[in-house]
C-alpha cells in the first residue's frame, strides 16, 4: 500500500469516528446551528446569588455589579447564556477538518515528490526518519524544541509564570533540560549498541519482546494524540 492511500484511509477513519461521536445526522441540518435551549435548572445552577469559593470559607453574596450585569444580559428579551456559543455548525466544522486534512496530505505528497525527483533521495526508512544521517546540529535542536513544546508545556509554563513571575517559566525550562541532556547520553549508547534502529520502539522490541513492544506502541500513539 502506498503512503498516499494509507494517509487518505486514516483521514477517512478519523472523520467517520468524529461524525459518529458527534451524533451528526448526515443531512443539510448538520450545516445549520439553531439556538440551544438551556433548561431552567442549568440557569439556576450557574446564576447563583452567592460567590463560588473553596471549601471551608463562609458563603458571601455576590456584589451588586454582578446582579446589574445579569440584569443587563437579560434586558430587552435577551436569553441567558451559559458558556460559549458556537459560531459554526457541525457540518461546517467537519468540512473545515476535512479540508485541512486534505491540504496537509497534499503538502506532504508535494514534499515527497520534490525530495524524490529534485534531490533524488532514496525512498526508504532511513531517509524518512533522519535524512540519511545528514541532519545538522541546528536542525536537530530545532526539532527537539518543537517536539518538546506541546500542550502540557505551554499550560504549565503559563501556570508557573502566573504564580512566580518571570522566573517561573525560566526555571521550569531549566529543569526540563535535564531530561534532554540525559537522553543525549542515551541516544549515543543506542547508536553504539543498536546502529540500525531508528526508533526507541525498535530497541524495545529487540530487547524485551513483542508484548512489551505493543504496550509501548500504545503509549507512544496516545502521547502523539495529545
């Protein structure tokens, strides 16, 4: 099976799962988003007269500014809102998702053709993973930073910045560089002991067997989904 066929198959499977889990009807009604009806119980749950505080503190009544803002929100027949109102319907969101996926596949195929016909690179696993060992130190450092900066890193660095000021994200990044230093030593040992391996999963399969390899493949798959 070619890479293009595999990519289209995976993208179709993701879109199908999204449609199933989003309870889409598959007709033109999915492209229209009507006004959501909020039950009185939900409104009463969020629009309380007391402040939301942690356990152990005495209940305090909301300020008058809060009640004035609520009255202005309900003035002139306005309906109360709880949360963010969607700007696009389910069908439009699926079309955007599908369009971005097709665009990404086209870009990947274009790069593959350029690499094959312009640079005449060998179409094998070694070239796909590390360009045949021709990656420079700067590009390697850029790749590490781009893969390291994922959602949890951005959220946690923002959290420590709000708590400790500008020194929070600095020391957060400083502490996280220790694992990169340790992994550099590990990668040297892996290249020495297993020069033909391209991923750590291949090393795990050769060292611990198929069952452990499948477990770590599952961990790696869900990590890439985050």
